[in-house]
């Protein structure tokens, strides 16, 4: 089952594969770093940095059509902003990381096929 749905990108780019590839490449260049920053932030209990990076990642997830991660990233951002459910944030982030890594691999394949 596909984790990503590029229909937004296809519509946004007018089905131009060169432009679509550019946006996928931008996602692939930025998402891993944002996730890494989120991991570091939670390690040092820097909830503001966690919130900022989750907020930055949120639209990128939507653009790539990763529907299964839209709610988790909103929850991570919200919990970090309010410093609520702190005990579950680590587990949430770990589960999020596993899924986004799968989506990243899927997008690499889609990017290569454009």
C-alpha cells in the first residue's frame, strides 16, 4: 500500500514531471533534517524547537500526500506547544519517524521514475 499520494503535487505543477520532481527533491532534502532536529529537541526537552520543526514539516507532509502522518504531526506539534502528554511524545515521535522513513523511501522511487 502506498503511503504517499502525489495528486496535490501533480495538480499544483500542472502534471509537469520536472516540477513535480523538484518538489519531491525539496521534500527529500529537508524532511530528514527536520526529523533529526525533532529527535534532538525531544532528547534535551526543548519543546519549543520540537514544535517549530513539527510545524515546518506539517505542510510538507500534506503536499506529499502522506495522509497517515497528518494527524500525528499535528499532535506532536500541539503536545510540544502545550507541553502536554510529554511522556507519550517520545513514542509518538519514534512511530512517526518509522513511517516517514518509509514514505521517504517511497518518494525516492517515485522521484526516480519521473
